[in-house]
C-alpha cells in the first residue's frame, strides 16, 4: 500500500491505522484473494464493521429522538447503512484506488462498483473497531455522516 494514500485515508477518516496488515486485509476483495490463494479477503472484517456501524447509527438515531417510534427509526437506520450510502462515503474518502482487486474485477470497474466500495468501507470500519473500539467507530461514522 502506498504510504501517502494511507496517510490521506487516516486524515479523511480521522483515524490513524496502526496495523497495516489488517488494513490491507480490509482493502482486499475476494477476487484478489481468489487469484492469490494464501491471501485472506475482507469479508469477515466487513461483517464486524457492519455490526459496529449498525450499532453506532442506531445509537445516534436513538439519542436524536429517544421517543421516536421504532417504525420510524428502522427505515432511517436502513437508509444510513445502505450500500448506496456506504459506497458514497467510500468514494468521498477515495477508497477505490487503495483496493486490492483481481484483474477481472479491476478491468470491469470494480474500484467504482457500489457493492465493492460498500463492503470495503465496512471492512475498514471493522479495523477501526478492532483498533479503537466503538468510540473510534462513532467518531469515524460521525465524520462520514456529518452529524
């Protein structure tokens, strides 16, 4: 990974990544892992990041309106954690150029594909969680969501 791009990601997210191996895994798409069999992909980190993101967003919505009915909060939460929203946030922090993609995925526009960007951002949030806990995820998501 290019140190300058990682430093820029640190700055944009407001989180200094301490484990470059873990960050590299978060940026590794399954297509790259398939072409490099000993390389793990970002799926497990994305699962963790998705859970941390869901918690932080639900907490934010509850704090903003603790008496708001669940029937109102649930669609709001779904909109904030949607693939479209995550892909937009990933593009805002220029995550695409950092991704490790297989040749085919790279050649067919994977760096800009919504599902690839959303999953990579979830995986990056998984790393943020492992390195700094829920408080760190709260800060990064607040920065991305601008709340």
